[in-house]
């Protein structure tokens, strides 16, 4: 197996230059960078980020890799993580995966190289070899919101199945029968769990869920617009669109308004992941709320327990339905979700 010294020799540069190139340091010339990367490819060199992360000293620093920093849910989660970590004497370095597995692994590798004491991750998919290597190497890690099935890592999450069941029951009570869903990526646990919960709830009420009423999204607004346009073009469009996250719901709202239609008069809309904006839309959006601040704080406590030699525990919170007026409700029956400030 090639070493970093082999790469340096092949590229005609120092080991320090190779290290700077691999860590994307801006001080390296374009020519040296090109020679190093060519040598890396020719030799099949793979930096062992996991081995470099093993240490006996502590940096009092945690890494947090979130799926999308532009998603208000993850923004609030990161805020809670940073506050709790600071209260426990730790700093946090944040990496934004932008729902891309390659960026996720880039941030994981970089954080391990920075000698962090532990890692919080909301995985973008279920099969990152680098993350599995880190777990096997003993890197303290906690999954937050999402997880990788079968990997023995504590998970801090909210169970949304009962809230989805409550939503479907609520929609049936006010007379809706044709319900569609914009699902998240099937490779994520939250994506598959929410569509399964929706399908099960529909079956409990004897309602069909045709394939045409299941749209594949990616937890970002553009997919919400695209899937909603497809729903609206159907010979028999759905009466309700349930978006499995807040950004896809905003995209769905854009698509409905672009057609000159109104929510809920022409089509109803509900969302998973309540955000402060939803109370200010017209109409306010009925949504499923997760205890985001509690999730972030509990995840930090579990990770610090692991770092400091105490047995960490998985924690499951409960999501809840917040009824407003986007599905044809006469009036809101629950107060808006307040953003956590503690």
C-alpha cells in the first residue's frame, strides 16, 4: 500500500506539501497540486483519516456534520448543539453536507484530522465506509435525527410515526380522501420512515395510496416544486399534499401559487418539521413538530458521556402535530411552536 512518502517522491514535492494538498490548503501552487493529485491517483493512495484521529489527549472539540445548513430545522439543531457543548466545556466545528454523501465524508475526514474528541452526524445515506471505519476504530460518535441501521452507535432522534398517524386522522375528519406525499430520499432513515408511516396511516383509514400520489423528493425546495407540479398535472390531483420536510413544503407552496391556485381552497398542504416561518405564511401551515432543541442537547450529552467514559444511551423523543389552517381547518387548534432559547 502506498504511503504519503511514496506520493511525495512521485510528485517531486515534500511530504508537507502533499499534506497541504490533501487538506486543501490554499498556499499550494496549482502545478504542485496537480502533480500531487496525479500521484495519488496513480498510486491508489488513500489517507487513513481514522488512524490519524486516534490519540490519547483531548482537544475539547466536537465535530457536527449536518445534512443541510440552509434547512431551518438543522440550523436550530446546530444552535442547540453549540450551546450545550459550550455549557459542558466543549467547542464545536460544523460541516454542512448539503445532502451529499461525498461532502459528508469530506467533513468527517477533515474533522478526524483536526483531532476532535467526538463526532455528531446526521447521515446523508446509509453506507459511508469512512464513517464505518471511524466507528470500528473507536471514534466516539452519536447519530442525531438520522442513523445508519445496524451500526452500533447511540441515536438521538424523534419518532414521528404517531404524529403522521394523527395528521392522517385529522385530514380524514375534515373530509379529505385523496392524500399525496412528497417523500424524502429512500437512502435516509427519515425519508423511508415517514413515507412508511404515511402509507400505514392511510391503510388504517381504508384510503388508497396510488403510486402517482407518492413523489420522490430530496429534502430540498426544488424537489418540492417539481413533485407538486407533477401532482397538479394528474387527471385527478390530490386534495392534500404532505411534504416530508419543511423545505419541500415551501417548494410545494411555490408551485401551487405559480399555477394561480390557493391553499387550502384549491389544494391543502401539510409538512413534517415545523419551522417559525410556517406561522407567518398565508395560511399558516399545519405541520409536525420535532423537539429540535432537546434533540441537539441530548445528542451532545450522549456524546460527552461516551468521550468521558460513561455509558451513552440512545434517546427517542416524540414528534407532535400542530394544527393550523393550511388544510381547510376553520381555526388553529394549537398554539405555534416556540423556538427553544435554552
